[in-house]
C-alpha cells in the first residue's frame, strides 16, 4: 500500500477520517458487506462465568514455569495474571498426572512430603509435590476463583476420594464424618480451620485413552468403560456420604465413539452410551476435551487459508457434536448434564494472531452451545507449547500471547444475558468439512444492565466487512466504545517481545459515533471486535 505524506492543509481532515475507521486495516484487504439484527426482547439465558476458566498444575517447575530457586510466594504472585483475566475457575492438579496424584502427599510441610511417588512424564524438579492442595486453594483465594479438583481415579480409590472431600469440606468440630482420621482437624492444623467448600470434582482424566503417540496410559489406571462407569458409581456415592452437596463430573468422548481403552480389550462399547446407562444417576456434569484442528500427517503442509478454514470449520463441527451429545444424554438418561470442557487449546498451536482468533471463536462456540464451563490448557508452562503466557527464562518474565488477550477481551466484556442475533454474511467451506457452511462472521450479543455488548469475529483473512447493525425498537447512543484484537498480519506474534506492557499483538480501544436507528461499522479482516452501546 502506497504511503502519502500529510501536508498541513489536510492534516486535520485526515485525522478525523482515521477516527472513523477500524483500529487496524489489512494491507490490500477487499471489502464485503453484512447485516446483523439483535433482538433485545429475545433473551437466551445467562452466559456462564465458568466459560472463562483455566488449569493449574501441581509442580512449580514444568507445570508453572518458575525458575529453579522459586518459592511458594513466587507461585502466589502469579495470581495477578489470573485476576487480570477475570477468570472464574481453575482446575487442579492437572490432566494425566491427576491419576497418579495422591493428595495426602501434597499436604503438610514441604520438607516432610514424600519424594518420587508421582509416576509418568511430569516429574517435579524437587521430585515432590510443591504446589499441594492448600497452596492451590490459597492461590484460588488470592485470584478470587473457584476450584475444580480432578480426583485420582486411575491409581486412587473411593476411600481416598471420600477422605479428600472430608479434608476439603468437613467442619472442624469433631464430627469426623468419615469415621477414621479426622481430616478436618488435619486441615485446621495445616492452617485453614474453615472448610474450603469445594463444589466440583472430576473423577479421572481421559480414562478412555489407552495409548498415545509417545506414551502408554496404563500406568495411570486407564480402563474400559464398563469398569470405569461401575467404579465411578462407587466413587460418587462414597464422596457424597461426606458431602451431599458436591457435584460429580466425568470424562466423555465424542457421541458414538468407542474409546481406545475399549478397543484395546476388544469390548467395542460406545463410551458415552455405556457411561450414561450405568452411572447416569450419579453424574452432574460431563468433561469433554477439545484440541484441534490437528494435522493430516507430517507430509501435509497446508496453505494459510486452508489451515484457517480448517480451524474454524473444526469448531463448527464441535458445536454440532455438542448438540448431539445433549441429545444422547436426554435419550439415555432422561436429562441433560452440565458440560464442562475441562481442557481445550489449538493444536498445532500457532501462538500468533490466529491462535487468538481461535480461542475467541472457541469461547463463542461454547456460549452458543450453552456450555457451562471451558478451561484453557494452560496459562503457565515450560516448553511454551500451549501456554497463554510465554515464559522468557533468561529474563524471568512472562509475555502475554494473542490467546491470552482473546481470553481477556471476552472475559471482561462478554458476560450477562445472551441475546438472539441474526447474521447475514458470506460463508465458506473447508475441504476437511465439505458439508459445513461456516459464516465468515460470528456474532454474540449480551445485555449487561442497560447496555448491549456485541462481539464480532471476522474469520475472513482477506476482507473487511462493512456491516449494518440494528436493534429493532432501540436507537444507538451517540458514542460507541470499541475494543479490538488484531494485527497487520495473521502470523503476527509476540514471541520476540520482552516488555509485557508493550506487545506487538495487543488489545486496543477507541470510540466511534453512533446516534441513529442503525449503526454501520467496518470489521477488519482477521479480527475480534467488541462494541458496547
């Protein structure tokens, strides 16, 4: 794009023009048109605050990306990042390692905790659990979030799980509901006399997996669905004997899919169907994990456009799959369980603007599908494969990535009562999902008090969309607030940035004029935009 030098005669006019266009404009981008209608008289239910959640692992080292000489206080200082995101829930102690995590080894003085008892690929550098139950729950208090605890199903027992509930939730009044060790008294002795009041418990992690590309899950107690469902009932009943108010969740697969654990023992039982038949009465929420869009093999090198379309078509396919899962619940159990997606991320993770758009679209898909919770995996980690915050080891600092900003943008603004939207815009298809027509624009509207908030994701990497917005029966205010996540190119990232306050990809804001019965706004290519009016 040719650049012109402003002269003094038209500087003011040019500046006024700049205030009326989007915060970023893609070089050479063409323009399309669209129309959106928002129905303020058609509420669709409250957006669940648990949509904005994440995962914390049990080790100061690899799981949280803290330096060798880090202390618990260093861990607690990470709470500010969680507060800045306005998250609602954190999952602990992790994914696969949760099924080798014995909670009693995570409490009490650090120097007295057992060494070398965690199996598998995630050994802490101190070879002991450095972020135990009490440290994690104190972190939750600092960050003002609710905890979700993954219970050790693979190498644990119903008795151990019930004692965990007692340690977390029983009053320190001598009642000793489990009848053995007074775990509430133990908790008080460890510095927390009042019950933590943990509500959500997920029984096991991805038990349907038997072998991955790089490891076997046999050491983590993964098993077939009949065995899992039968034992799940035992876990749930034993835990509820201690606290009947808790909610029990469990891993689920895609509708109709036979888990690899069942294929390994040749039972061929569909995971979800068998689970709901055997244990449906004990289930409060289900926990799918969604990582995508994936690749077709090492030899496959998609163009940018092919990969972008595949990514967003993949999420549309998952939206429809969640709808089928709800239907499956109703048909087998006669009711719907809450859906908590307890792990999600983009794979392969690009860590550029596209990953931010993907996270925004993922969360929007969850809102559209009535999902109750979604947990980004994860905020902090060494290796930087998935982390929303890049840890720069030589400088001991964390730099927010585009995914972090996407989560922050939606968590701050997209809360309240969802409103119906009607969007007229072009669509596309992906060679991987040829039967799916995916709109280039995603619109989510919510009512917050007297205001309406509109989120718009433009998934088109080439075109801006000049869009006419209307709210029947309502005029737009004279000033519209605009918040945007974008960059000059889709591949722009923050990987070389060393100042967390001045990143290349970041959130920007401005105001534009309104005042009529309709509002026309141009949403730039590859962007996430929030309008408040």
